């Protein structure tokens, strides 16, 4: 990791750039695939699956037999670990349920709000260099708590035409209604338009590479909602001399191994600590099976030394990290004041991996600085709020004159008439 000492604020924007292509580089490819899938449906899906995943499939829908066979292969120890994670995720997201909010705004005017599930949701589960069955838990558990009727899961097949056993086992454990062997841009297009095999959905969830992220953003042009722009993984750690450099290096590498386009950043108030972490990264890299990917990500990453916590916090908020670990003498300063982060991990014994798998919080989080405006996936992500109002005769008498005046002032006579006719009848 290249180290920067007290970089000038005018250089922060360049320093904090993500190692990703611009949307312009990708959008033309995404548009072409969307147009093909919209027109040709499954035929286009088959063509792109053959081209990108190097496998020809007659059917994209996973069968019950495939799920049974996959479940047999998953070890009992892993099944127990998945069940533990599922239980914690369920407990955390179930606690997010809210009851009806009801208010009498004035005599005779009653207003309330209720949550309703999004009926049809699509879940994208990456399965390229690592089958992310943990993401199945993160998306299906809150979808079930919310009460979504259709939960469609898309994940890319391997060259044998199979989805990872762990993904299939977790999907059936969590009540997915349909599993589709399709990945990449074509999966997002299929969920957007619907094909012979892929149901059209109302909202698409899940992380992915840069192409999937741009595809999700394009889906919104066709009336399909998305959870957030969630691209290559990233982590920022704020640490000082009180932190353990071995732990910090391991956390940085845990995100770096996600892929070559991931990015990790260390911010510290200690030059000597930065050097210790750098040495630890070099040592730990040597034993990682995914060393090559981690090295690429580390080459995209930075170690930044600043003079004080105040400067560090400003820098962190400017970056808006997906994951933020704080391990300092005064963690509360950052916990109380952080404005932009997807998920926060506090102290020497809270690795980011805990949130990735089993602590209970959701790991589907905004990347690329979108934590400045987006939340991570939560129970509300699978619901929408509907407002209701009920006005009595007394209520329309109380509120009616104000409505008439406001409608007239805006030049909307029919709006005024809708009230005036009722008030006239009540006077009779």
C-alpha cells in the first residue's frame, strides 16, 4: 500500500478515487444486452450465458432434484454455521418491524401509515470467484419477514451448468420461490423485463461487479426499483497505536481478496503504525490462496497518515466507505460523529467478517461513496409505506375551508369544487 503523509485537502478527491471504470465505459454494453433481452427473451439469455459463462443451457430453472443433491453435499458443520447466521440475521431484522402509525391531525381527520411488502423481488447472488451464499441469507431473510410473495434468485452457473451447492442449499432453506441459473447483465435484464423463464420483478437486490451495478441503475429507467448501487467491495479502517496491526492487516486483506477491483484504505495518526500494518500485509499475503487478487486490490489501496482525529473524520466522511472499522483510543468520537458509512465495526475484536456472515447486520451495502445518500439493505428495503386518511362530516367542515382557499390560490378549481360540493350538501 502506498503511504501518503498529511495530503493536502485539494488532493483528497483524486486520492480517494475508486479503481473502477466510469459508467460511460460500461453503459453501451449494458444497453445492448438490455435491448436484446427485451426483444428476444430466453433466446438472448442463452446466447449471453454461452458467451460470458461458457456454458450452453437448455433450461435456466433449477429443479427440485438439483436442490436435493446440493443439500446432500453441504457438510453438517457448514449447515449449522448457516443456521446460526440465519438465526442472528432473522433476530436483527425482525426487531426492525414497526407497527401502524396513526394520528388524528385535527378533529374528524384521521391519518395513518402502514407497511406493505413489495410483492415481487429479484435477488442477484454473485458466484464468480467466490459463491456468496452468505448474500442469500442477507436478502432472503428480510424478504421473508417482510412477507414478499415472490422471491426470485438469479446466480451465474459454472461451466458445468451448476450453481454452487451452498447457494442452492441456503436458498431452499430460506424459502426462495424460484432459482435461475443466469448471471451478469443478462440476469438483471431478465428480472427487469421478464422472459419465458425469468419472472419480471418490482425491485432488484444484490451486489455485483461494475457491469451488474450499471445494469441495476439502468433497470430503474424501466420502472424497476433497486436496493442501491452496490459494486466492488471496499473497506476503510481508522486506527491508531492502540490497535493491533496484525488484526488491521487481516481486515484489510479480508476485503482485498474479494476481487482485483476492490479497494481498502487505512487512515491513521501514526506513521510507525502504518509501517507495521504494511509489513503485516506483506507477511499475511504470502499464505492467501487468493493472493493474486488481493495483491491487485492492495495496489489500488492507500495508507493515509493525518495529524488528528478531526482531520481523519472529515476524510472518512468525504470517502463514504461501504465498511468502516474504527480501532482507536477514542472510538466513541468516530461512532458519535460519523455521517457517511454503510456499516461500522467498533474495536479490536469486531472484524468486518462478522458483519459479512453472522453477527446479524446486513452486508449488502452501498459502495463507491453512495453511503452518503443510501442505507444498506434492511427490513424496510423490502417494504413500502402506504398512507391512509379518513375524514368525517365534522372533519371536512373543519379542514374544508383551508383546502378551498389553497386550491383557489393555485388556480385548481376542480380541486376546490371537490370540497365545496361536499360542504354545500352538509349545509343542506
